[in-house]
C-alpha cells in the first residue's frame, strides 16, 4: 500500500506535438507505472468492422518495423517489466511498469509499438481465431447472452450496442489494411495522453517523454469528428430461450454520460461532470454493490430468490446504462422480475434514511480510495480523467459531490431515470417466454 502523504501533486504539460503528459511523483516504491491512452475505442469503429480495436490491441505487440513478436517479449521479460494493451468503448490503452532504472528502455519500446506496428498477417489470423472462439464461448454464457440482448435493444445502431469483441460476421471481415488505416488515423501524438506515477521527479519524467516522443509529428490533417446515431428510448421486454439451469433477469435504464453535454456545459472552458452522475453512482452502491446492498439483502438473504444479484452503472462518454440483474431458478423468473422492479421502484417513492445514505457514502468513498493505492492505479485514474476531458480536479469534485448528496436528491434522480425499464430474459423457454408475454 502506498503512503498517500508522500504522493506529490499531479503535474500536467502538453508537448509541442500535442501529447499530454501527466506525472505523479511517488518515491515510496522503486517502481514507475505508465498508462498511455489513445482517444479511440470501439465507439470509433465502423459497425461492419466491430471488434477492430480488440484485434488491433491483440496484434499491436506482435511486431514492429525492427522487432519481431519474440524479440518484443524478450525485451520486456529480460528486465522483469510488464507491458500490455487493451481496448474499451471509449479509449485504447497501452500499460507498462518497471523498476525505475529500466523505465526509459521500456518506454522506448512502448513508443516503437505505438508508432510503427506492422500487424503481421500470421499474428492477425491467430488472434482472429482466438477472438472467434471467445465470441462463441460467450454465446454459451447466460449472463453474457442476456447483457448482449439488453445492450443491443437499448443502443440500437450506436456502437455501444455491440460487444468490444465484435461479432463473428464483423471479425471475419477485418483485414490488416483496416488495422493500418485505423492506426494511421487515430494513433497520433495530439490524440495521446501519457500518465506516469512512481519514483521519478516531474521534470525528469517530462524530459524523458520529450526525448522518446518529441520527434513524433502529428499529420497535417485534423483529427476526425465522430458522428454517432441518436439513441432513441423504446423500452420493452425481450427473451431468449436457452436450456440452462437458471434464468437471468436483467433490467436496464438509459442514464447520463459522465460528462455534461448540455448547451450550457459545452460553453464552459473545460468539461464538467453531469450533475446526476455522482448521485447515480451512489444509488448503484446502495442498490447493488456488495453483500450489504439492498438487492442482496432483500432478494437473496430475505427471500432466497437469487443465485447472484447486483447492479452497475457504466461510466461512458456517451449515454450510459444503469443495469440491475439476477440469476434465479427458472420457476422463479416471474417473481424475480417483480422483486427487482419493486426494489428499484422503491427508490422513487421512499427516501433513504440518513443511516442508509451514510453507509452508501462510506462504502463508495472507501472503495474509491482503495482504487488509488498503487502507482499503476494512480496512473490509470488520472489518465482516465484526462481522457474524459474532466482533468485531475474531478478527483476532488467527485468525492465532494458524493459527500453532499441528500436523500431528496436520491429520490429526484430515481424519479427521473427509473421510469420504464428495458427487460432482458434468458433461460429455459418455458420460463422466460411466458414471462415476456405477460410483462
């Protein structure tokens, strides 16, 4: 665990090529972690090429103009470092960590991967086969099937409707040229944020990043503008028959993005958090986070309905979703749906007690603090805030918003968003299709 009293303030600078550099000095461990964010992600994919970012992340480390896949792996492992890639809906990520003495070498390797990947054809085909296997495997998992159905229903033609893996049809069509074109468009210094945390002074870190990335010149063309389809609210119930030992019951509500996109907010010099974001995060903590949450206590402990039960509110740059779900015995499908709906509706009509609200605040703020213990977590957190456009101030603002939330605000926000749910059911046909007909 890190000693937070020794962690220094965040230093932010922008290089001449447009790359944003964030540095948090923490001398307590001889480790430096970095998170390199590219403002891309699956929301930038052509729908016919869904899954492109996932494949790109899998193949990015498999070869450059000067290094083979084996040479890259050997270079990382020879110094005991870690280097990995990932893709999400809203950003692409390259993560690295090493002891301080080896960090410059690992950062230079990361720069080469970002700037000159070759996407070898054989590696692409291998990763394609692995991705197709993962997609097929997920189709056998009732929760994933239910969530895919819910997501597709809620988002329609929006990229958020699809899994980051894509579909069998889209993944089969992705070519090496697609990867190269996407890389050429989005992987440019003025679209990159690098967040570092560890035993390195800010001036040293900035000088190192400048040395490694300073000659990376952005293209003359402007960054592309993203045009996304409108999300239209059309809640209803959908069911998929699958011969499983349990039914999955899932309720979804469209909810705000983390960033306030109102006209007033867009006129501000920097992005601001949506006014209901923190309140919905607090509602989610009370409703479905952990063994003391309302759903767990009421539906599993008291009524014995749930094998598993929880809720989540995704953090998204575009319109998000608030989801509550339960795994239950097929014969309990109807009563499980009624139970979930009752507990959510109660948030709209019965105010939380001061004790309930304070317990939720303590839980979310405690978990928030625990999420910033390591250098890797610190680098991830502040890089993510920058990617969202909120900056490091969000770290303090979010905690203040949580602390200031009142029972009346909980009621008001619940009344606004928890009106009519999208419903997704997966389980034996005799159980879920009958429930879907009467909802």
